[in-house]
C-alpha cells in the first residue's frame, strides 16, 4: 500500500521543488546533516527562504547555522515561522518567552541527557522539530549527535521489518522526568500526561518515509507484542522476553555511527532538526564546565 503524504502547508516542500537553494549548503555526512550559510537569522526570513529551509530539513534531517547572534525574541520568531510552539511542562523557561526552554549545566548541575531520544515522544502529539541555540559551551566537549531514523529503519533486516510492521509502543515521560519532579506531584503529572501509544514504524507526514519510532529514553514497552504470536515462543510467557530483546535490538539501531552526525558547538551555533525522523544524544563529557543552551520546539502531528 502506498504511504499517504499530508498536503503541503505554507512552508512544506512541494513536488515542484528542485535542488537549488537560496543559501549555501554543505553536507556533513552522506546520511544526515547539512550546514547552512549565507543567512542572517537576525533578519526576517522570506517565504521562499522558509520553504527552502523546510525542504532542506526534510532532505538532511538536521541543519546547522553558525555565528547567529540572535535575541531570545528572534529565536522564538524564527521557530514560529515553521509552526506553533510548545511549552515544556518541566524544563525552566525564559522569563519573557515561555516557549523558550533553558538548558543550563555547570559545576553544580550535571547533565542527564545521555540517552538516544526523540523529544517529547511521550506526548500524544509529539513535536515536529526543534531549534537549539548554543549560548555558552566548553572549549571541548558537550557535542550533540543526531541520528537518521529513516536510515535506521532501512538498515533493519527484512524479517525484523516484518515483525514490527504492525506493532505499537508505549511512550512515557514519568520514568525519566520523575527523577526531577517531586514525588508528591507524580500523580498530577500522570493525569496531565498519560502514556501515549505510537506506531513502532511511523510514516513521515510530508515525505512518506518510514521511520523507526522507538527510543530508549521514553519507550517503555510494546503495546501489542505477543498477543497473537505466543505460539512462536517456547512456553508460557516467553514472549515477554522476546519483546524485551526486540526493543533492545531496535534501540541499538540509533547507536550505529553510519546513521549519525556529530556537531561541535560554538557560541551562537543553531541546530534545527526534524524530530519526527531524528533521534539525538547530548554527550555528557564536559562536567564541570558551563554549557548553556536555549531551545524552541515546534508542535507536530499525531504519529501514524
């Protein structure tokens, strides 16, 4: 069956798009990542440039911009050109812009983000993408890696693709964020953000690509594994062990270097990634140095 692709919105790529760009573009790896030049994000982006950036985002999954000394208000305005912005329920926010998350680490606050993950996959409607700006970073260390989960899916053995074709997985924010949320608030947060169930293989709403959509940070278990296949295993509840082994195999796909790109941050570097088709990993090798980032996240669509 042919994948269904959503109708283009104002800044989505259309079938008439070509490979010409109104900016410079340098690929970082054969699989993922491109650096964009010739754009000053302090200036308003024209519609044609927004469409081209979205087209580049779909093609290369994550875009990097260097030397962009923008204000928080400009950061929010640029991200909003690509969709409505979310407000994160647990991270600290900029005092004037609640859509802008503050990610600050130093000698008294160690980083925890060393897991491969897709942002807010625990939401019923996860994000489309994120724009992360480096405010301050160590001279060495604190890099971030992004992973092309389209390539990760394509790299799976065919028998595994068959096994996961109709599976769904449960994504839950509390096992991870429960560490930083006071225990007496867990029940209220569980009401606000119950676990979400998404396809293990989602279809990109703009490109029709198949994406491996489980991650080790938020995916807790498979919702429908073994319900009709218990006879494939040895005895009793062995299918539960097979479920755990299958999930671990899928998690490991994000760890393959051939699907990754690694960015060395500098102040005023911006990364803009497609959160539907990427995972990322923030490397925690810089403690006790200071690393200060700001992130705006664009609301996406229900995975299908």
